[in-house]
């Protein structure tokens, strides 16, 4: 597979990963799709095979991370949030955002 095919495959893999991880969250789906597109557009002119390989590998790693390390909490009927990791998340470390790293609403 050539560089163009590898890049296209990595792009599609990232989009699939976000669709799976952010299913039902329109804002995250839209924003992640825009960010993925932006990153690929920024690197459109890269012509060095080694640089293209590096970028494709980064995209594959990002896809794996999104698929296996991100679990979205969903609002339940009691007004709280539930996290339901699937089998692909087995062994991952759960990190709950603390007040210090959450953005302050103004």
C-alpha cells in the first residue's frame, strides 16, 4: 500500500474510532471529526516517505488510544453519570477528572 493509501486508511480508522467511542455525543463527534480533518490537512504537503510513515503511525496510535482508552460517561435516569467500559477497555486505568483540571465555567 502506498503512502496515500496508508494515510487514507489511518484517517478512516480514526473516524471509526471516534464514531464508536463518542456514539450518541454529537458535539464530540463533530469536534473530533473537525480536529482529525485539520491535522491531516496540515500535513497534506508532506512528501518524505519517512515523515509520512511517522505521521501514519501516530494516527494509528491515536486510533488505538481512542478505541481502547476512552469511555464516555452517560447520564442515567437518576441524574448521575455511569461509565460502562467494554471488554476492549480491560486493563485500562480509570482516571476521573478532578476539579483542578476541569475547565472553569464563567
